[in-house]
C-alpha cells in the first residue's frame, strides 16, 4: 500500500508539473496527452492489484481471527473459568463494513480518482469546455467510487459467508509426540 501511495503521488506530481509548465503552442500536446493517459493507466493497474491484495489480506486476517477463536475455545474447556476470565476474551466475527477507513477503502477511493482523471483526460483530448470536463470528472468520480465500494462490500460478504461456512477442524492435533 505504501508503494502504491508513493508511486501515485510521484506520477500525479509529474502530471501536474507537465500541465502547469506546458506551452500549448509547442506542438507537444498530443504526446503529453498520451503520456498522461499511459501514466493513469499504469496507476489504475497498480491500484487494481493493490485493491485485490487488500481484499485477500482482509480475508486472511479474518481466517486468523476464526482460528484464534477455535484455539481459545479448545483451551477454555480445559481451564478453570476464573483463569480464563480475561485471557480468552473474544468477539464473534462479524461481516466487514465499507467506509470504515480501512486500506481497501482508501485504495478504492484512489482508484476511483484515477479512473475519473482518465475519463477527464479523454474528454479533454477531444477539446470539450473546461466546465464539461469538471462535471464529467465529478460525476464519474461518484459513480466509480460507489461501484468500487459495492464490489468491495460484495467481496467482504462472499468472504464472510465462505469463512463462516467452513467445517470446524481441529487445530490442535491429539498427539504429536514421537514415542
């Protein structure tokens, strides 16, 4: 995630520097538009991979939480209730929520910005008025962000269903000593 944020900042800084220092009369506008489109496409690709990685990481974290609960339950049956009062405290796993400030939410927000910027660059390439480009950017930003959040929520629900439906397996082998 840190790499994605760093590369995003660097590329967006370069794009802003190109746009602000560019003279339209130099004849390079077509090449700069291609460069910006390619740079944004690279950011979208990195962003998509980062989002998939965050979703997989969240699923693995939930899997570890379930495993820890199984271990706690196995040991709580053997120990005195007074000894386990604080050591074996746990909460039941609940489905994850979107817009809670997690890394998947941040990645979805960044991806929606990059996709909307790409759409705005395409509209700008065809010489639409500035206000049209701005309106298109903000409309696409909202639509893409809501769509990505719906995808993240669906993945969270699929992961929750999959994790809660798995068979309970013994995590602690009965006897592992070699006699």
